[in-house]
């Protein structure tokens, strides 16, 4: 793990101390949680654009954010982002998905 030292003004320090006390965690943990949340909010649109262009995959998005696979897929569906795969592969995976759905309905 790496360490970053930053200076904050008195008001920010008081806010962090208050929030940490309310959450019953250390100020360092509180600050780290806030930083992770904010970084995820800032970097996610960039990552999704890179995903659309086929520059990165879902694993990279998972690695660089604090999101779960379900959360990422939910965002991708909500934003109507098409996976960056070739048409024939997309057709093949759609066919397999339909087979699995049909088998599940049959087994019920």
C-alpha cells in the first residue's frame, strides 16, 4: 500500500474528525473511503468511454473502481452501452444466452 500526505485546512479537518467519530472509524479510514468514492465518481465516465471504444475490459473497470460486477453491469445497461465485441461473436453469445434461458424454462 502507498501513502499520500496532504494538508487540509481546519474546517476540513474538523469535518473529517466529526464524520469519523460518527461512523466510529479512524479519520484515515474515513478519508480513504471519501477519496475512493470521489475517485470512482470522477473516473467512471472515462472508464466507460474507454470500454465503449474497446480500449479496456470489465476487469479493468472492476480493478480501478470500488464497484461490484453487478453495479458495473447495471450502469452499462442503464447507459445503454454496447459491448465492444464483433458482430459474429455478439450473435454467438446471444444464441448461447437464449439456449440457457430456454433450458432453464424447460427445467422448471
